[in-house]
C-alpha cells in the first residue's frame, strides 16, 4: 500500500477552503443566452406554424397563423435589438477600458515625473549646500588670512605699515559685520598698549620723530573707531558706515585728543583711561552705564547735550580744565561726589531724571546750574563753591540738600523753584546770596547758617513765613 493511501484524509479548515468567486455575466454569456432564446422561440414559432397550416381553409387558423408570424417577427426583432445592444456594450466597454488604461498610464508617467523632479530637487539642494559650504569655508579662510596679515602689519616697526594694517582692518570690518567686534577688540588692544606721552629733555630727535609717527597711528585708530560709531544726522536712518552694538574696552588706554562727539556708545569701558588733550563727548549717547572713575583728564572735557541712558559715574574725578555739561541728560542718576572741578563747570539746562549726587564736590571756580532741572532729590551736602555760583531759574522737583555747603563767593537762586523740602542747615555764605523771585513751596531750613551779607527776601516766598534765621520781608 502506498503512502498516499495511508492515514485519514486531511481536514480543510474554513479559512483553507476555496472561496466561491461570483463574477458577473460576461459579454459572450449574454450573446449565448440571446441566441439560445431566439432559437427556442424560432422552434416554437415553427411548430405552431406547422400545426396551424394543416388546414388552410379555416379562417381562425389563418388568423392564428398571422398572429404567430407577428410574434415571431417581434421576437426576431427583439433578438436583433438585443444583439445590437450587446455590440454597443462591447464598444462602450472597449472605450472605457482604453480610457482607464490611458489614465493609468498617465498616472504612472506623472508619478515617474514627480519622482524625477524630487530627485532632481534633492540633487540641486545638495549641490547648493555643498557649494554654500565650500564658499563659506573659502570666505572664512580668506577673512582669516586677511585678518592675520592686517594684525601682523600692526606689529610692524614702520608707521606706514601699521597704518596700512589699520585701514585693512577697517575695510574688513565694513564688509563683514560678523567680524566687527573682533576687529574692534584688536584696535582697542592696540590703543591699550603703552605709549610715551611726550618728549623727554635731551631725547634723540629720531626717537621723537618715532613717537610722533606712533601718535599719528594712534590718532588714526581712534578716528576709525569713532567714525564708525556715529549713526548720522537721521536717527531712524543710520549711515551705512555705522557699526551698532559694539563693546569698546579701553581700560588703561592713553587717548590723544579723543573725539567721541555724536557717537552712539553701546558699552564703553574707560577705567584708568588717560585723556591727553581735550576729551570731546558732545552729543554722545551712552546706551549703558558710563564709568569715568579713575580716569584722568588733562584738558577740557566736553559733554554738552550728551545723553547718559545708564548711570553716569564721575566719583572722585579731577577735572583740571573747564567742563561742559550744558543740556546733558542724566536718565538714571549722576554721581559726582568727591569730584574736583579745577576750572569752570557748566551744567546749564542739564536734566537729572534720577537722583543727582554732588556731595563733598569742590568747584574751584565758577559753577553754572542755570535752568537745570532736578526731577528728584539733589544732594549737595558738604560741597564747596569757591567761585561765583548760579542756580538761576533752576527747578528742584525733589528735596534739595545743601546741608553744610560752603559758598565762598556770590551765589544766586533767583527765580529758582524748590517744590519740596530744602535745607541749608550749617551752610556758609561768604558772599552775597540772591533769593529774588525764588519760590519755596515746602519746608525750608537755614538753621546754623552763617551769612556774610544778609539775604534779602520778599513776602510770599515761604508758605509758612520767612524762616527766623533770615531777615523780615523786604523789597528785593
């Protein structure tokens, strides 16, 4: 017995059993059905016809024969119509199949074209990335080489070579904004390098000429910095040469005739800076805190119409020449305590938005605060005014503290307005004091004050009456 005969027959599971597929009738099946039906009808008609023709004389049979003939013809015509309908269906189906195949072909072509486009786009993007990376790398290498050569020129012994290095750095920074801070750092580092300020007695003429050349190089470095820190006359439309948002670290530098007029300084570090000659900051904007502590001025200091957006630090400073702060705006406080103004100090029209500190400040010559405005407290405690002092039409919106102040010569508060408390307690007035048309709206104290000349006041200047330390009302 063979192996195929042994064992029980395999059992088919429902999932393994073949499924019956029901398909609609095809065109041939429809044609066969129509032809078969026509043959059957023809046979029936023939039989009836033969049966009805056995007796041609019977009128009823003739009528029946005609009726059978009519039925046969109708069936014939119906079969012919069915056959024509089949032919039309075949043509329509062929057309639909052709259109469907055409749509499939077009879809395949579109997919192939889309794939081709996607691959081409990816290739182009990859090529662009590669080209950009190559160009960026080449540009970076070129900038690095140019920067290295320019810095190398700064270390040359000949002044013309150093000048060329500075101008090369300037052009490089102008064309590459991302390199500006680095280049500014290099120029500031050059200015921080030691320099001989003046010729020594008996010095060799060649050494003096070398010093003069070095001074010219340093002046060029300063002009490059300041020239690109000026936004121009239109605040909303800065010049193309303006380099914004830079940090200048000039700690310990020696600056010659420094001119920062009209500059917009983001961050400026000036600790222990020495200003040889005049220092000009007229119209300059200090965006951050400006600390001049431990700096040394040797000439005039011009800060007229400057704007200190941060804190202004001048504590302990010595100004050997005249100082101009006319129209200057101090937006976050000004500290001049323990400072010394050797020459005239001008604060005409200055605006102090926060507290102003002039405690123990020494004004060796004239001090001008006419039309200045102190929006909050003004602190002049222990200050010394050696020259004539003017607070004409000055506005003190906060408390004014002149406790222990010493006016060695004439002082005028004519038309000044003291909106809050003011104290001259323990003060010394060695010259004339002018209070004509001054307004004191709150408490005023002159206790312990010494007058070399009696001040003249008028009725109505003091809301609570004339303080007892002052003479009675009189016509000013």
